[in-house]
């Protein structure tokens, strides 16, 4: 479980970085969606770790709150970039 949590959390950052390096806004949005999926995977692993009693909810609550905040930032960034794509398409 620990390795899955580490892999999912690293995947969030790696997908954001890879998308940013792709050079197009559409590609960046695609990789942000993938990062968001990895974030949801991380949240799931954290929740499962509490359910199978590998850790306590007290230890995971702060991490889940951080996941929620990162998810909000990802969604806002995707929304902003999607609006940029739509504006450029009309220009």
C-alpha cells in the first residue's frame, strides 16, 4: 500500500510537469486530467489504508484535505486553460 501511495503521489506531479513541457495548451489540459486521475487514486489508497486499519483516520485527514486543495487547483487551472483554448479557437 505504501508503494502505491508513493507512486500515485509522484504521478500527480510528474503528469503536471510532462503536460507543461508538451508545448500546447490542449496537451497540458490532457495531462492535467491524468494528474487529476492520479490524485483520485491517491485519495482512494489513503481511504483504503484507514479502512483496513493500516493507519488511523487522524493521520490521513490532513493528507485528504491537501488532496482536496490540489484537486481544486487542478480543476481551476484546467477551466482557465480550456477557456483559453476556446478563445483562441474563435480568434
